[in-house]
């Protein structure tokens, strides 16, 4: 059974947490004792109704204010598929949390309040979906019960969003009218919107093809740990443990270790404690090479064809997520999976207006939630692909060296 990772996004009070609560509730993924607790905590209940938003608004501040602050992850399954959901904050000030939650999903559900239509946050989240190259977009027009279940309202919002989707080059977009609070078009087709002939939301999520990150032509394996038991039985054993990020590897393959450029051949592969002849993404494996060469944590083992880039100077799209402004020349740490490299911002080319996608001149520092194109100078080279080619090896985070705060989401560019 495969897994679909998706995120919900939208403005404040668009019903993101309620939608996730509805999916969990209707799929019977909530324990009985949890339901009892929620029933006691629910406010303004009518006829015993449970406030489904409390299932994801886990922080005390979230419950007191009725908003989502942090990204809340929830897991549920149906007979057809397993799901991992991230509920993203709607407030502008928490946009940084939405970006971290959306970095590795296959699908985004953008909620729109049928009464308000498309607003600034709708555009902002759509632009982030475009920047992060999220393969599939579901536009869920929520609170249709408060718009009289009107087909005209749905079509008006749908037609307006189509223009945005075309501008942002969002390829696979699906539109579904729903009422998360009442359950219309969530699990079963709505009797109040018989004019909508497409699948309800859960059926779509169950049946849509999960976008695979792996590209069989790009073979990428980054070493997480070097295994050297140095026992009498395994005196000469040297294995390289990690996760295959993309493609597949087989015993006997000629490989290249980057950034050093040393060549060797795969001697053996182990997965789940047993030797195998081949392995593929996203398996975690232990690889042994025929030659006794220097391989360290953070090194990348690839096939010689379709090599990734190796550079100590990289162009990036950078979303700034720290309260302290970004400053050119200041020292930071770039974390590219297992590799930690000191870096500095060499230059900033422009800022991206999240409402219009236009490029603006940067005057002064870069502040919270701003997105810029910049050039980073690294203390040592990293091995990477452009984000548009392979998301897993084309993304990183930047950490403030002084405060140890995660300061930025980084998308590596050609």
C-alpha cells in the first residue's frame, strides 16, 4: 500500500483544520478516548457536535485563538491508501511554517472560502506551490453551505483561479466544492450539490497517482554513516549506509564518489539486514565498494552518466524564515541532507513579489517571509541537482550560525 503525502493551505478560517478533522473522523482514524476528550473541549457545540479543528490545532495558543500556528502532521489510512497530512498555518506571519511542511509533499489542497473567493493568501500559497514544484493541486472551495451550495459561486471562483494556475504554470489542478463542517463532498458525493459530477475529495485522494520523486535516470545515494565494525569476523568490512534519493543501483555497477571524483564498483548491497542484488529509491541500504577509497558522511555516490553539479558557489531561491533579517556577508550554515557546510550570502539579485511574481530590487536587508534569488559562497563544495530537476537533492535549509535557528528554505537553481 503506497503513501500519499499532502498539505492543506489557505487563509485564516478557511477551514483547513476542520477539513483534516473531517477526513480523520469519517475514515474512523480517531481513537475513542480521543473523541471523548475532544467532546469535552469543544466549544459552542450544537446537539453534541465535536469541533473537528481541535484534532490538528494541538498547541494551547492555537486552541485559545482558534488559529493554526505550527504545521500539524496527522496520519490516517483507508483500505486503498495511507496518508500523511500537514496542516499549514493561514496567518501571513506563519507562512514560513507552511513552506517547511510543503517541501516534500506530492499534493497540496488549497482551501478557498466560498463567501470570500480568492484573496491574497490564496495567491501567496499558490505561488509557493509553484516555487516548490508541487506536482498536484486541489482547489477545495469550502463552506459551500454558507453560499447556498451555488454552482454559479463555484464556477466563478474556479474560472478566476484558472487564470492564476495558468500564470504560475500549475499543471495538474482539480476543483472540488465542499463543506468540511457538514461533510459535503468529503467522503461521499454531496446530495446538496448534485450538479458536481466529479469525485468527492477522499476518493480523489485515494485514486490519484502519487507523484514519485525518484527519477530512474538520475541515480543519487548520499552517505549518512560509514560502518566499520573492526571485529575479528568483520575486520575489513566498510559499508556506507544511507537512503537512495533517486534511481536504482545494482551489484557490479560502476559508480562515482562525489565531490572527490573517485571511481569504483558496487561490491554488495544490503537492505533490511539481507544482501540484495539491486535496490531503488526510496530504500535505505548499506553499500560496499570494491575499492578501499576515502568515502565520508555527506559524500554522494552516483552513476557516471547524468552527474549532478558539484560547486562551492550556488545560485538559490531563498525563502527567509528568521526574525533576524538576512544580511549579505553574514555567515550561516547550509544543511544539505547529511552535509553541513558554512556559507555566506555573496549577493542578492532580486526579491520575488509573492502577489505578482515580479522581480523587485532589494534595498537593505531581507526580512521574514520574503523570497529572494541569491548567490551563496560555500566553505566546501556540495553535490546537488537543480530543484526543478530533482526536489530531494535540489533543496536545503540555511541555519543561523549564532542562534542555531533555521533561517531559510533553500531551492538550488541551475
